[in-house]
């Protein structure tokens, strides 16, 4: 069985502009890693390549047994069953409740059985600490609760890999810490987690391996 994430000799360019060159990287089951590097160094571009939103110039991205860079657009939804994504700006559906936002992800990936959907959604809302807010609409939630909803939505399909791009970027420091703690907990539950962040204090509060995008390379930090 392949690891949740394996990047092999990846080169990313926008036109002639080289962003990352010949990058290789592996994440094992239940492993947590930070992706750091100054603004414009290529963190978001690397994550986009992993979730199939950006074609690299060269190299391979394996998410479990799926090679992402050669997937046709029609096959991308299948990748999304194995991979969850969390962004800085929460991107929730405004006219659906917390419960409905999370259930929607299952419905679009082919779940039909209402009872099974209900059980799975309630389980994941419990895991992220949102059971009591399941009937609230996004505008009724705090920033931290909105981000927990996004994390629930990313987790509900039981992905092998969770990607997060600046997940604490729009949150107060205290709330940001709680979200980062939850992401570490998710790794302990067995999902591999890769978090791009500017916010270096987390590396000391919640230590984990960090990889820096720098000079078109991905460098492990000591
Ligand atoms: P930040 O910390 O600010 O989020 P980042 O490390 O995520 O930065 P990227 O967003 O990956 O950096 O951008 C890397 C470089 O690629 C930047 O110089 C950016 O301007 C450029 N870039 C990003 N997206 C595109 C695009 N769609 N077309 C052309 N250039 C782009
Ligand atoms: Mg970015």
C-alpha cells in the first residue's frame, strides 16, 4: 500500500516562471507536517498541485494509489474522496446549516442512504466539537466554528490526507491555536495532515516536522 502522499521530482511553473523545482516529499499515515516559507514561495501552488487544481510541469503526485497529475478533470471528484481540503476563507454554503454543509459533501460523492449520512455527519461533528451547533447557519457561527465546520466537511469522507492552506489565517490567536490543536488530533486519529502556515509560533507550541519552500526547493527544517 502506498503512503497517503508521495511527491516525486515535482516542478511547478507559471509560464516561464519557476516556482518549485524537483521537489520530493512523503507523508506517512497519521503524520503531521508544516509547510512554511515566505509569501510567494510556492506553498499554495504546491497544495493546489496535490489536490489536482494545478498541473505541474514535471513530476508525479501520488495520493494513496492515485496519481493526481495524470487524472482527467472528470476523475477529480474521485480524488476528493481520498483527500480533504481546508482553506483560510471558509467557503461554506451560506444557505445551508452546519449539518447540511457537511452532509452535502457526502451527497455529491454518491451517498444515498439518509440514515448512514446522518450517522456519519453526526460522528464527524462530534469529533470537531460542533454537535450542539449543527442547526446553525454559517453567519450565526464564530470564525472558529466556521473553520471547524470546514474541517468536518473535509473529514466526513474519511480521507487519507488532509491539506490545509493557512487554516488559522482569519482567526484570533487563541482560536487559531484550538484549530491547530484539532488538526494535530486528526493526524493522531490516522489521517496524514499537511498544513501551510505563516504563523511560526505554532511550530513551537505544537511541534512537528516542517518543510520550507525556499529558492524553488523544499527543504526540511531542523
Ligand atoms: P503566501 O504565503 O502569500 O500564501 P505562497 O507561498 O502560498 O504565498 P503561492 O501562492 O504558491 O505562494 O505563489 C507562488 C508564486 O507564484 C507567487 O510569486 C505568485 O505570485 C505566483 N502565482 C501564484 N498563482 C499564480 C497564477 N495563477 N499565475 C501566475 N503566477 C501565480
Ligand atoms: Mg499561499
